[in-house]
C-alpha cells in the first residue's frame, strides 16, 4: 500500500446546522466553525468534514442542493467559506465538503428547465418516464418510504427520486451530467478544499432497463437495494470521476459505500482506487431489518466485535478504511452500542478506544468526544427528521402502539445526532443565544465541552490521549500502519487485538459491567492508555473492571 498524506490524519465531522451559532438565529453557521477551529486543533483534529452547507431548501437538511456553487445564507457566505479554508490551512488542517451528486434539489436550475422542456437537454439530466394511469414506471420504494416516482410538474411525465421527492436523481448515463459534476468538483478543489466525503454514491448506477422487483412489503413496493444489487458498471463512472478530479489534486476522498463485494475492495480503495478511503458501516447495518426500524434488534457486544474484525480482515492491507461510531445519519454510538443502562464515562471511553485503535482513519462526529447521548422524545411532534417520521408510520402500520412506535424510532432517529452541540451548561448549552432549530438534549448540564476541557478524567481528555498516541513518533508507525490481529475472539464480551508494527501493542476492552480476567502470554512493558486510574495486575494476569479499556505495550 502506497502511503498517502491522509493516512496519519484524524478526522472530525461537523453538522453545521447544529455545531455553533454566532448570529443568534438558532442555526449553526460557518463563522461558528471558524470560531471553534482552535477547540478542534487542541483536540488533535487534522481533517474537518462539513455536512452540506450549499444553497438548499433543506428538505433533507442540505442533502438537496439547489446551487452547487453557493453557500446557503443560513450558514453564511462564500467569503466565510474562503476564510474557513484559509484559517484551517494556517493550522495545518484540511476542509472536506460533502459531494452530493446522486441527486440535486427540485429547486435546482436543471430541474426547473427539465419541467419547462422535458424532451430537451435538461430532461435528459434526470430519469423521466411517461405517466401511465394507475401504473408506476417501476415498483421501487424510496429510502424515505413510498414510491420512488413523482409527477413532473406541468407535464405528463414522472421523475425518479430514490430519496425524498424533492431530490430528483441525476442521470449519470448522460455524459453532460458527469461533465457538470467534474467541473464543480474541480472548482471547489481549486479553492483549496482538501477533498470530499462522497454521499450515497452507489446509487448513481441504476440497473437498466428499469424494471420491477418482487414486492417485499404490504405496500406492493420493493426495496431500492434490490435494484442496486443488480446494477453493474459503476466502476466506469467512479474511475472517470477519480481521474478527472481527485487524482489531479491529490485530494482526499471518502466514500459512503454500503454494498461493495469483497473482490471490489482494491477497486474502491486500493492504490489506484476510486476513493482514498470508504466508511465501515458493518456495525450500523448489523441488526437491521428490511421491514423497518420496528423490527431491528439491538447489536450485542460480541456482534460489534465480529463486525469490526470482519471489516479489518476484509480490508487487510489493501487500503485504509474510515472507522466511525456515529455520524449525522445514525443515533449516538454510546446509546446504540453500549448495553441499555450501562452508559457511563468508563463504557464511553472503552467504546471510543476500541474503535479509534482499529487500523484505518478515525472519524469523530461532533459531540462524540464528549460522550453525547440520544435525546429523549416525548412526542413524535418533537421529531424533525423525515426518515424518522416515515419509520414511525411504518411501525404504526405494522401494529405498534403510538408509545411503542415512538420508543422504536427514538432509538434510531437521525435527530439524535443532530441536536445542538453541547458547549456549556448555560442556556441552550451555549449553542445559540436564540431559539435552537432543534431542541437541546436535556443532559447538557452534565455533558458539555466546557466542563470537560480541563478535566483530565473526562471523555474528551480520553479522546485527546488516543489522538496523541496515534501521533506520537514512537508509536505512530504501529498505530497507523501496523497489522491488526484479533486475540481471545471466542471470549464473551471481550474485544481485544494486537497492533503490530515496529512495536507490539495490545488493545483490550472488557465489554460488560462484570469484571473479567485476561492472562497475557508474556509480560508487558507499560500501560499507554487506561480509562481507569489503575490496573489490577497479578503476574501475567490482569483483572479488568467494569468496561475497562487498556492499551499495553508488549
């Protein structure tokens, strides 16, 4: 594997709408990101990924873009973005933006022109089909529920949207569409962006000709995943995009890739891969159900371990995977992966340590470094997320009571990750002087950055130690590039692995509240990281306390 500039970096995702508001309108903004750069630099962050802040009607919180060349006024101006890129550069930090090119907004100029002349140039920028009474072009279900087809306003045609109806899919089979995408990517890279996180990219290739699949719910529709499983040839698009854009700038690109086949890993993230890296979603998918969230089950510690190790084996030394616990599309990781009732500083640190020390690029989501938790919803009226509202309806249709449906969607809601960042124990958690666009989690007085920054035992300080270890010249070669070898895999609720490079490190987490003992094959030199202030050692035996996490140099 060829070493690249991004291999040794630590990344941090910002959801601008919820990060920090400087003008009191209740919405986070780019000036808020600029103001908090030193907070991130102090933590040890190198790469900042911004969720979309392009001009957008925000039907799907900015993932519906109406102008790829402009910043939405809610978030600031292009001058603010230029300043952010420049200020980050001064601190040896890189800014990534979201690349959302499977679809645009129905308020984008291209779509408006398609409505005016569906048989003209811009009609071919989308998937349009003639409308037939009582019949859909295909029976595909959109990701957000309901048919993936919608009437094209003012015409006798329908358009495809695999996400929200305000997110019409772009027709990547049309070379003119691809040219527009590449032109935009290069425009941003010329501005000084470090690269992109690439959204929903697997969806750009459709199985042609478009056709129906076996229905899998009472609505007579079929999951979009059935079509994606059949689609062939996406590599031609992705390879062309790489060569025309990222490769020319040595830019970092990380793909949101869900269903790659093992033999395709080198194509995606090998030395000449389509992307620099791609996210590991094995843990987020585990326990899922095609029926809906109401049928999903809680992932167990042993399953979490199996998912992490499965990905590490699959990737090997082909390239670098990007490891996450949470993001803007998922609930809070500590509420998802720690057994119910066991959320505490020790378990939060353990989960963070086990994930962070995996081989690959660590991505931290805003507030993860504080141990932010899921929010408690008292009513579905408190929910903003369109996906959650759809899943609530799915749960009710499946026979759940309103209370049961609310409990189910609360567990998985994307709003859990979108509540405002908890900066202080003051009003609105210090996020805004106005009325926050989404309510603040009520635990902000207990969990906030201000209380953790100078506390050596805080969750944030623990993440800071993990980052410092990754960057320590003595251990960097091992932590970044060393092989990963699982150990004691069969031991219940214990996750442990070696990182082997010019040194050998043992990473171990007791993934339960009951103590358990490990016996080392030989002695160890020293403890590098410990989420307790002590370790109960007797000879080669270590008694691990409730959710204890250790990194040992062997």
